[in-house]
C-alpha cells in the first residue's frame, strides 16, 4: 500500500518507519522547514535547549524502547536546594522536600478515584466500555469537574500550591481544566506524586531530543518534503491530499497535525462532529514554556498561583560562566514576552528581587501556525475526546500525542500513536484481502 503522512514529528516519523518495515510505500509532508514537530532542540546560549518536549522516564514504555534502540542516555534535572512559593500575595521559603510535603495531601485529594477510573491507564476509556453505569456516571462527572474543585477543606497555601502546580501541568488555566487529566497522570504514575514528578520534570536526554528524531529520519527511505503544508485531504471515494498545489493519491493518509492547527486543512468528508468541536474549542493548553538565564548559580524552584504570568520555574543548567538557566511554565501565552528580559525580571522579582535576569527565550507554540498549542490538556468535558479516534471509511487516520491512549501530553504518547496507527493500517481489511488474493 501507499501511505501519505502529514507531519514529520515523532508520530509521523515513527508511523513511517513502522510502515516501511512492514513493506509499504510512504511519503511524508511537513509544513515546517525542519523535522521534530513539538520537540525542537535548538542551539541557544551555547547549549542544545529544548524549545518543546523535554522530559522522559523509564516508566514511559514507548519512548524508553526508542531510547534503547538509538542509544540515548538520560541525565537528571537538579534537585533544588531552595523553594519559593507565593500564597495570598506573600512569598514563603523552604526546601523542595518541604514543598512536596505540603503538596502531598491536596494532590491525594485531586487524585482520588484514579484507581477506579483507570484500572488500566493505557486504556483510558475502559470504564466507559464496561457495564457499571454508576461508575460511568461518576467518570463523566469527574470529566466535568474543575481540577481545583472540592478542595474547601484545605488551606489557602495548599490550594495556591496546587493551583501553581496544575497551571504548569495543564499549561493552561486551572479555571477551565478537567480534573480527569490529573487523575489519569496519577494512574500512569502508580498513583504516587513523587513518581509523577519524576516522569514529567526530572529526566531528560543527555544529547537532546534531536539526537533521536534525526536518527529516526535518517533510517527512513521515504521522502520528507519540508516546507510543504497540506491544505486539502479527501478520504471518501478517492483518497488524496493536496500539498504545494499538487494532488497526490494514496491508499491511506495519516494526519499528525495537532488539534490547534487542524482547522487549517480542508477535509472531505468533514471530520466527525466531536473532533470538529474540539478543533473549534481548542484544548486547555494555551500557555507557554520559557527559558530564563540568571546571573550566578542558583539551585532553586519557585511556584506562583493564578494571577501571575509564570506558575513555575526551576533550575536546569549551571553554566561554566557562572550563570544558571531555569525553565518556566505559565498558563497564558499572551501574559509575557518570551524573549523579554524585562518581563522575566518583573516575574522573578515577585519571588526574589535579588535574582538578576540576563536572558529570556522560548518558542511561542500557541501562535505557531503549524501547531497552535503546547501539549494536550483537556478542558471541562474534553477528556472523553482524548485518546485514539476512529474516522469513518478507514482511509484517514488521526495520529499524534493528541490522540494517544497513555501519555498523550508527551513524546511517549506521540510514539505510541504513530506505532499503533501504522499497525492498524497494515492489518486493515483492505490489506488483509490483498494478502489473501
């Protein structure tokens, strides 16, 4: 079979590799002038810095298998000496361990029900497929509950810490975030906050994401057409795509465009209504990732709740010139200029005005025309739309981390989705019939 793949991020590259290994002909179309999708190791400040996806873990099975395949190594992000957090307008200080201890009880409440709702975390909708109507009703109710709802028995300090944590985690406002994602992340982390922290913000690739995605691309025979956005897809009686003004026919098309940019493509027939609704509404991830360079070496982390532009920063690199590079996350991309030293300094001043910012950088994924979002996080009622989807007709397949069953906010999910989609195409009814004939 001949398969067209839209997007040369992790999911597209993995799907292409798997399909080629199964004997199919593949062609890839990428709108950007580079591969990697929402991972991008860029050379800034003298080091390879991750503009997008960064952290990995041995309990993320798909990315760990790829790391073994390509000989990738991990390094740990620092355990910080100093923790600062803002509550009720005041700055408090302690250690990372003390901050984690304060977060423990309120996070346990947020995670409550995770064992019932996700007995098999890589089958996130398993409960909805069962016969327990009362459990299904509670599952749906949790999806329509805000992540910070039901916390009246906790102190303002605890709520502010949870608010900061999930403003960063959802990379969007907690005021519209479905509690179900937090419960799913907990289930993927054995219901333990410490493991969740390790999986999402502790270990990164020693030589960067680029070390892996370039090797995957180099192993392909398929042509990768860069700077070639797809504008039309037909998956009815005829299956084709239009890229660079040219129509190309395929047996199947795999589309890995993130939901935030999926509306730029015209589909015939239209995508199913639930998917169109998510495209129109967007996910909850309207925030940003920023890199901040500080004068001097500072091993710290800092939290701030809703109302501050940056929810979380933590030290990541200590450079030989005596400076520190911190990574930061905030829920609203328009709240700060990612390249403004002044904006970054204004935020850092809330925690400690003695810290001097000498650099700020990042990539605005939300305003990137080929992405339109950061990592996948659901608004109220949207968790049911995360995970694998089926498109009627069986010729068009949506892949990418948006549609992964497990870690759908991470590279692990993108790999999973690309691999599963490739296998589904290979074992499709048309291919089976072709084998038998």
